[in-house]
């Protein structure tokens, strides 16, 4: 009797873990994600050289290329790409965005932007005091995963009063999305 009791107890203990286990051949989970508005850009032309082409005192021109990625919210989202001259031309004696040596001297640009962006309209005047438009995006805008192309084509007045020499300025591009 004692032996049967021990065997029955041993069988019950061995079977107990299997009877309580909740393992199966399949299982499920629910994944959730919140996709937010995002934006990023890459200035693909790290140095833009402005050069006068053609006859003497033609404006200095050059192009800065960008690649952007954007996603705006569906119903009320917006996005922008702007630029600002964050460091004016230096050294002194040449062109200047903030204080041009001659009235009418200006650093201007036009924009090209691949869809879904809308390029700035007409010629824009660059500024050291405020950001100026390059592109705008509406609700539900989304770029290609690899990014979309944009550019700014620069024109700088070629004023005879500029002293000879090499001058440089820094332009900072900013992208945002809501």
C-alpha cells in the first residue's frame, strides 16, 4: 500500500508542471506605434562657390543642393525649410548681407523643390536677422524614404567697391514639420 501511495504521489508530482503550463504551438501580441511628424535635411553641397560668369561685373552665382525628408500630420500638418545667413561675409571690405557697402547690393536666391514641397516664390533676399523661405509643405506631405531634392540658386551683386580677396559666409538651413 505504501508503495502504491509513493508511486501515485510521484506520478502526480511529475504530471503537475505539465498540467499548469500555458505553452502552445502559437502565440500573439499586439504591437502599437505612434507615427509623428518628422523632418530632416542634408545639405549635399558643403561649399558653394559663387563665381561671375560672362561679362565683367556680372553677379556672382552658384547653387546649393539639399536633400530633405519630411512627414506632416494628415489633417492640419505643415512644414517649412528656411535659411538664414548666420555668419556674414568676412573679412571686412567685401560683400555684406547685413550692411552692404552700396545700397542695392544683395545676396538673393531662388528655390527649386521636388514634390511634395512648394518652392519659395520668385527671388528671395537672404538675411542675417531673420529666416527666409525655401520651401513649404501642407498637411499629409511625405517625402520618399531616400529623400527628395531641393536647391537654392544664389546671386550676389558684383559691386566694383568690393576689395579684392576671398570672402566667405555661413548659411544655416532649418527644416520643421508639425
